[in-house]
């Protein structure tokens, strides 16, 4: 008897991204039940293809369309909302696990509080320029707005020229600075009309200009840091920088909806708190207190939501603070004599990273030296503030094991021991990773200086002893840096840091040899 082997399609596995399936051969004696093939898209849409049993029918395969139910409508609406407001990813769970959903929740809530307060501030400004008063003219209101907007434009240009180069190095701090500035600007605009009924009525226009200057500073800082934050989420969600356009577009859609909701709520709130039709003085005072309380609550929520959203951003490249923290923890693990040296991860570091432009407390600097580290100094500063000659510096540069930087201990005062500093000059070929090594090297030299100073505390101080101490510290630091750098590089890479994207604050000089 002749047997004919039939090839039956059996769906054994399903991959959402690529739609891959496994196939198996089955015998006619064991017919398989009718199978369906589901083709899914990353945004949630899918199509079903039902395959009939070919051993019992000669009909061709057909597409069986499912009934149009309420569940299909909900699934379609869900997919439309996802494709409009959320970036396309292979797994929906990655949006939640990466922290993106929490981030956009807090970010949109803070946008909502700003929209509510901005409408209230606009109402107060219009009252201040004379809207609703019989003696007000359109010309005076126009001149007020021209001066106000002109001051904001000038402030944005000056601020850009001064601070533009530092935005990427301190994304979180500048983002929170922008949030504080917009709060100050809105508050000043709300308070400005209050001076019109006092003897300080001449301060109305300067206060109005000051409020717009603060909002202009916010626009510059928020705009520059917003692109970097979108790049961060694009890389984290899609694995490449190519997804930034989609993340930016979806973020714009979110802000559009939040802005519309904010306008509606602000209009209702302003109408509810309007005192124009109220004749009772007690009710007016009560509404004024309620208005002030609501504004203070929205401002506090704005700062809180921004703080919570920034804590979710775990940047994986090093700026000055993160490099300082990473080196500090690395040296701590070495001094603790643990089995393996360790480095903190970007997520752990982001939880402790400050978002204010405030000096760090000294007690937090456990293993980083007390001596200031000056990165990117000029060759002239190396000559003037260190004991080395130009010839010796050039010789050390040639014998620096291919390190594109020169490190020396300098002095900034007459009391040499009390005015030590560590000078680092970068060559034009110095990479970002080598700048991280230079900082580690400087920390090790500073630590050696501290140890030698404590050991020589009982010795009478003189210039000769100072020179010997500095020379010995530089040699010890150089030896330790060459030994520890491969370990530090490995630990940082395993923790998730990208040393090749290090951006630290420098004095801006690069030296070259001609």
C-alpha cells in the first residue's frame, strides 16, 4: 500500500517581533486540529489566519474573519493610542521595566501643573495691563508686552552664550534649574499686578520683565536638556539613537493632550475663582485664600513630579559628579579588601545624584583627596605652579606610556603644603576615556600625598621635604594608576558605564607640540 506523507503546518512557537514559527512533519494517521496563525505588530495590532485540515477537504485555504465584537473595538482603540503616544518596542513590558511609563506620567503631570498656573498668571497679567479698566489703552498694553518679550529675548541670548557648553555635562541639574526658573517667573508675574494699588506701582513693568526673563531662561535650559533626555530614552527603548525622532514625536503628542486638558481645567478654575461677580468682602477674601493655596499646592506638585521623573533617568555616561562617585566607590571596595573590586551601577548612582547646583558636603568625599583637581590646564600653568621645568615636562609627556595627558602637583600659595593642587593638562589627542583615567590618576596622587603628609607630620617641614614628598607621591600615583586602570575599566564596563562618553568640566585648554 502506498503511503503519501502530508506536510501539516503546526504552529509551535510564536515570536512577536519577527513572526517566526516552527514547523513539524505529521503523519496522516495522527491528524492535527485546525490551527490558526496570528500575525502581530509591535503596536499591538494583529491578524488571524485559520488553516483548514487539508487531509479532509480539497478546498483552498481561506481567511476566516472573526466577528466584529466589542473586544475587537477595545483592542483597536488600545493599539491606536499606543501608536500615537508610546514609542514602538518589541515588548510592551519593556516600557514598564525601563521606567519610561513612570517617567512620562510624572513628566506630564508636571506639565499639567504648569499649564494650570500659566493660565492663572495670564489672567493676572491682563488685569495688570488694564483689561477691564476704563482708563486703559491698547497702546500701553502693547508697549508693556513688547518690553516684556524683548527682555526675555535678550536674556535667552546672553544665557545661551554663557551656559550652552555646560548643558550636556549636567543634564539633570539644568533641567531642574529650568523648572525652578519657570516657577519663579510665573510667581513674579502673578505678584506683579499687586503693586499697582500701592506706592510701588512703578515696579509693575520691571517685575513683568523679570518674570519673562526667568521663563526665557527656562526655555533655553529645558530645550537643550530635553533633547538629551529624549536621546537617552530612545537608546534605552530601541537600542539605537535612530529612535529619537519617534520618541520626540510621541512626546510632543503627549504634551499636546496635556496642554489641552490644562487649558480646560485652568479655564474652569479661573471662572470658579473669579471675584468679578462677588459683592461680599468675606467671600472675596475666602476665594483669595483658596486661590493662593491652590497655586502653592500646584507649585509644590510641579517641583515634586520633576524631582521624581529625574530620579528615573539613569544616565550611563560620566560627568564630573558621576565620575567622582564612581572612583570613590571603586577605591572604597579596594580598601575594604573585598574579593573583587566593584563599581556602582547607573541606576544606583542616579538615586544619589544631586539635581541642585549646590556644593557637596565634605563628609561625603571619603576617598577622593582634599586637594583640588584642575583638569584641562594650560602648559603655562604647569610651568608656573609646579616645580618641573619645561624640559622635564616634555620628557615626561614622551614617557607617559601613551597617555595623552600630563599630571603634576602644583602649589597656589606661599605655604606650599597647605596650597597643593593637582594639575592635569590634556593633549589634543586625549580621548574621553583617557580623561576618566586622568581623573583616577589624580585621585591616586592626591591620596598618596595625604598618606605621605601624615607619615611626615613629625618631621620639620622645609622646601626640600616638600619636593621629595611631591616626587614620591607622583611616582606612587602613576604606578597605582597603571595597575588599577584596567581593573577600573573592566568594573565600570560590567556595571554598565560607557567610559568613551565621559564629559567632565575642564578649564578648556589642550596642548599640542609643534
